[in-house]
C-alpha cells in the first residue's frame, strides 16, 4: 500500500471517529501489508485490521482499542504505550513484540 493511500484511509477513519460515524469511513486494512510502517500515535480504534502484516511496524502510543487484529502479524512490532483494550487479538502473532506500558 502506498503512503498516500494509507494517509487517506487514516484521515477518513479519523473523520468517522470524530463525527460518530456520520461522515468518513471506518478503516478497513484487512490483509494489507504494512510491515515496517510508522503508525506511532495513530488512532485506529475500531478498525478492521484482520490478517494485517504489521511486522516491524511502530505502533507506539497508537490507539487500537476495539480493533479487529485477528490473525495479524505483529512480530517485532513496537507497541509501547499503545491501547489494545477490547481489541480482538485471536490468532495474532505477538512474538518479539515490545509492550512496555501497553494497555490490554
């Protein structure tokens, strides 16, 4: 996925969250390869991230509360300070992931 496409999806998701779903669109990044991406501080609460490849990504301080991360590849991911409360992590691979201060 190209950076401009990801930026557009994140902006639409932010609008969706800010307007309680009246505008924008919930992020659907299902099965997308985002390995190595810098998503530090991103608000992806409630997003569909099923099967996403986030290996080696920076998600420090990100809000992933209520996100669907079922089957996601989170190996070597920086989740320090991230919020994963109510996130679906069934089958997600968290091997070698840094989770200092992460909220589960």
